[in-house]
């Protein structure tokens, strides 16, 4: 407020000026209005009016959650796009005054070279994200480094298969209390029998017999002995599955999928090998039919080919267990009180504790270990 024209308490006609509001350096209009107030009176009158305005503002700003600030502070904040909630007040009763806003602007002023400011404007880079110490200026080199980092960054949209996997795994960990049971298996005899069966299976079924094929058959056999592990859980009941359908997790570029070998306990190693190879090929070509990846009752996931020794897998709902298979490694073990080197493989069973207790899961692993260490039984 640059000039007060009307006196306090004076009656003024409608349309007549009572005061002049202008910027500090703005030229005042030449109003032909009598002004016989002395400088002292003008100052006194100005102070009275400002006090009245302050009281009015204070009354307005007693509303809960409303920021208390002087009109000048609000104007400066508005012109500079400042959030008043971030400004520290120094005025009476916690009120923000103009000097508080100006101090905030100075403290948060971004120091940068002219070239850096020009590049930032052209590339739409927020200089505040590069703010250095108060005495240092942002340079062209700083911006070039930032632009290189942004070019190196990339994102993968969470859609399609990745979105389904994310939702399924989150749901499984949320609803199923997982327990983990682990043991090691001597794979000496499995290695021997596989070497003998490879040419036979290759000749008859035109597919190479793998450890996964043997694991599928062995797991199916162990499930037949432990039907509770081949189940699904609902709030009202545990459903024991009549069919033993083994899913094998297959890694794809954009996630993983689990093709299912139906009635694996009733099929020989050659048929299992042939069906598995066909399903994996379809999976990698994204040609799996829904019936070929649905209906599983138990899942095997093998990361041994990636040199993983052991890990814990998340259950594939609505199943109640999943077997994680590690790498076959030569290790020193004690056999008949003597130390010898054997090819050992770690198996970790993840169980849904709502349906499977520790003893039940342990019995399944124990049976699976016996089958793999005497694999000739698989041929019976």
C-alpha cells in the first residue's frame, strides 16, 4: 500500500479512491485529491490500517490446517511458485512474513552456469535434482553425466505374463504359510542308470533322457506313497487329488510357465521324456494350450543348470507343495564310516503348513530320497 487517501472513520462516496496499492517502484497516478495529512499522520494511519489487516488475516487463519501468512508473503510465494507449508515462519503467532519467503527462495536457489541453465531448459531437466553444495554451481559436465545416466536406464512394463506371475506369487505367500524342508540325495545310481537308458530312450522316443525326466517319475512315485502332499487346500477342506499331474517350471525370456505332465505316476520314463520335451518346445514357442499348463497337482523347479546349489521356491497355488532342485555336486560324504566323494544333490520342499505338517513333508522327502538312491525301482 503506497498511499492512504481517506482518513480513518471518514465517510467516502462510492467510487472515490481511499488508497493507492502499487509495486515499490511503480509510478503513482496523479490524483487531484486534497491531502493535508502530515507525514506523521500518514504513517500513523498506515500502521492502524495494517494492524487491522493483520488482525483480519489472523482471524481468517485460525481455521485448522490453514497456513498463516501475510498478504505480501502470499504474493511473493505465488509469484515464485513456493509452497508456503515448506517455509519457516518468523512472524508473530507463527505467521509467515515476506522476508521468510524471500529467505526460503535464497536458500533453495539453484546455482548453475548459464550454459547449464540453457541445456536444462532445452532437455527439460530439473536442476533441483542435481543440486550440489550451496557454494558449488551446476555445470555442463554435471548435466551431461545426468543425461548419460538417464539414457542407460530402462524399464520393463509389468504386463502379461510378468503381471500374472507377480500376482500369483504375492497371493501364494500371502495366503499360504510356507515351511521349508531340505535334504541331500546321493545321485550316483541315478547317473549310472541314466547313462544306460539314454541310447534306449533316444532310439525309441527320439529324445534325450534328462535328470528332470527321472525326477518327474520319482516324485510321482513318492506322491503315490504320500497322498496328502498331492492335494489342495480350501477353508472348509483339504482335497486329495486322484490324479498325479507334475508341473515342471520352464524359464522363458519374459517369465516362466509350468507345463504339466498328466498322470505321471502311470507313465514310463520314455513317455515322460517325450511329452516333457514336446511341452517345453511348445512353451518356448508360446504355443502351449491351456490344458497343457493347467491342472497340475505338484510342481518341480530345477535351477541346477544355473549352478544353484539350493533354494526355496514359492508354492504354485492351489497346490500345497513345490520341490526345488539344486545342482549335482561332488562332495565328501561318510559311507560305512569312510569318507568318499559322491555326486550329491540338494532337494528343498516348500509346504503349505495349512495342509502339510513337517512330519508329512519329511516323510515325502525321505521316500523320494530312497527312490532316487535306488532308481531301479522306477522301472518296476
